[in-house]
């Protein structure tokens, strides 16, 4: 039996007196694609922020690959040491950095040797299909290209877990569908473990190996969607 990659045990998070999450217990297995569904304000984003180390639990514990990384009131492992990639809903691209510089900054923060950074950046930008845009700034990119750059930035540090917080919510349906397919391709080719937050049922049915429904800070149900073939034609493709 494999060890969970991410495990929440009785996690509660409050903002003032209001509980954003209440006694959440959830395990995510290696190579799993968990989609978290629920209305706005149900605690989906708070769950991701706790996993990433951007918040600390008030109660309960969080473990990554068997190592406890957070306990009540404090982080035991800081965000930059958790090897987690995060794509925010607003993307949070740095406006003064080119696509290449965005990736270089992340690689520097996770101690990738300078000698390896150019090739790593080329590989990742090729994976998300914007390798020709390496010298462009965010304002010079279309909405879809910005989404791809945010995804590349999350992947370049070779995370063991990828967290996505409604990354396609601002896009038109056609572009959203195309990028959903791109994300599925990357999940398959890189054997990514992902947690994807959304309120869109089509995202869930396309991307999930397991669905987690939330309401008012609690998990309502955990179900498996209809089977989706997840064997990648490029399963051996990884970043070197």
C-alpha cells in the first residue's frame, strides 16, 4: 500500500471566529488527480493555501510524503521547501519579468544550478507550447499564453504536488476547453499529482480521478468519476 503524498488530519482553519475549514481529513495518493468542487466561500482555496504552507492550521496536522509539515499554529516545513507548484486564480505573474526570467527566478529559489537553468526553462516552455515567447513580458501575452506561463512557472521547480486554484475561470469556453486538454496531457505525460479547485463540472469530469465536494468548510462527499483513460503516450517524458 502506497503512502499518501498529502494528508490532512482533522484540520481546522479559522479567520477570526469564522471557521473556513472544520475538521478536514483528506488523503491524496501519488499520481492522483483530485478535483475539489464547491461554491464560493466553502473553503476550497483555504485548503490549497494550507497545503502550500501559505496558511497554518488552527487544529490538526498536515503531512507531505509521510513528513509532518504543519501542526496547530505553525509550519514545520516552510513553503519553499515543500516542492509544491501553485497556479493562482489571478495567475500572479510578475509584470517586470519576461517568461524566461519568471522561470529563472523560481529555479533560483529551489537551488537549480545556473548551468542547468537554460535547458530546464526550454523544456518546460516547450511542454506548455510557448517556447517561442521566452522574451515576452506578461502584458505582451494573450490570456491563454499567460495561463500557460503560470503553469510553466509552477512546473519548472519539478514539484511533487501541483495545486491549481480555478486557473481557467476567466477564459472563454473555447480557450478553457483547449487549456483543460493541455493540463490533462501534462498530468498524463509527467505523472503529476494534482489538486484542482473549481466549480465547473466539465473541468471535474475531464480532469479528476477523484472528486471531493465541499460545502461550508466541510467535505460533503468523496467520489470517483466515470473512468477516464489516463495512460499517457509519453509517460516516460520528464524534465531532466
